[in-house]
């Protein structure tokens, strides 16, 4: 089968590889749609931390945002999965440790991450092996684009949960990228007043096109009470800004990761008695995200700028982006093209 393989920093190609065979407890998914995110670009550039820690050596087969149809099952898997449209959790724990037993498999020290960590092959290929326990069925009301947006949506959902804001309160989201916009959509669906802070005017204009009227730059940000601040960007100075801006006694949520270490003044956190929460993954947020998409409460489809074939991906990871795509932040792949 065809698969997109990163062979080293800034070097990638579409290769013919052996198709997966379902192991015990696994299924094979025929991938219909997969998303590309900043993590994938970092693997391509060589900046991803896992490539330096040994958790993700080259060659790498990336892709952790996906949907498809189950085409085969392994031993001890219900054959009723065959033919079902699914997406699934990226984080695959060992299922033996205390963290896995308590439902925190996404923090398992020995975890695999599909298309990211431990050599588990990713979804930028015609087929993908997945443990059946990680699967989430997709209803007919969730199409392929939405299905491949469940994983980023689950991350955003968990960020909104961690912020602990309720209807009528106000949240400031830093960064109008894919996760930031999904976070904003989910918060708005809960009746929360959403504000977005960015620096790139085209991306801010795109946020406005989605119906967000409270969109700011650092120079125009009003002095309001921020009941929570969610950092969904990648600038190392933003966690400190979030801590400065948030209402005392409330929460800062960090879901964006900068390439350089972020510095915060813990004196500010203590004197304001602020809780700083980190969100690593979509685990625990996938099912509710599917429900939100199915109900039409949140629609991620306008965030997708283009859908490409495997052979078209490498230039995009290098930063090429035709102006005809507009300013939507997400790129999708159809491996069947």
C-alpha cells in the first residue's frame, strides 16, 4: 500500500509499504480522510522533541487525525466492527500500569501514539492498524471531514473543560489556529462569551468570518475580566501573558506548545491563586466531540482549507500554501487519491 514516510529532517516520500495485518485485539481501518497538524510539520522539520528524545526515530509515518472504515479485525475483536465508519484515540497505553487502569492511558510512560510516538504507523497511508478499544464509531450525520476533525476537537473540548467556565462567563483564547478556533466554537456552544487574541490579520479576519466578533490583537485587547485564558498558540511568551490577564482565583489552560521553553513567574500564580492546567491529548473528549458534531452544535468543516493526495503533502509541510486556499488553518489528506 502507499504511505507517506518522513525519512529524515525535511526529507519525505510516498513509499510502497507492506499493508498492516490485524494483531490480537486490533482492527485494520481503510483511511478515508486524515488531518495534518503542527506536530506533523515539526516531525518534517526535525524540531519535534520526540525525534531528539528517542521516542520517535526516523523513518516516521505520521498522521494522528483520521477517520475511515474498518476492513478487517484480529483475534478477540467483534466482527461487527467490519464495515463501520470510525475514528479513534491517538494515545495507546500499555493497559497494565496504574495510569492505564485509572483511565489515564494518555499519560502511560510506555504508551504508543499513533503516527507520533513509539513507531506506531500513522494515518497518512491507505490503511491503519488500531486497537479496537481505541475506536469510536461515527454516526451517519458525521461526514468524513468532521470525522477527521474529531481528534483536534477532542483536544479543544478538554481545554474548555479544564478552563471551568460556564454560560455567561468570559474566556480569552490565545491563537486563532485550528485548536484555538475549535476551542472557541465549543465554548460558544456552551453559552460562554468568547474572545480571540491573535497577531496575523488574515487569520483574525477568518475568525470573524466564523461569527466571532470579539477578535483582538495585543494592541487592541480590551481590559476586561477574563474568567479563563486558554493558550492555544505556540509562542513561548504567551503563558506568562495568560497568567497576567486571568482573573485571580481562576484558570489558565495551556494546550499550545512552543518550540522553546516558556517562562512564567510563579509569584504571579501564587499571589493571584491561579490554577494552571495542561492538556496533552483528546483522550476522554472524543465521544462528546462526536456528539457535538452530530448535533450540529459545532461545525469544524469551515476550518479545512484543502484536501490533498499523499503526493502533494511534502511541499505543504515545507510551508508552501497557495493563496487560493484562503486562510482556513487545516489541511486534510485523502490517501486514496
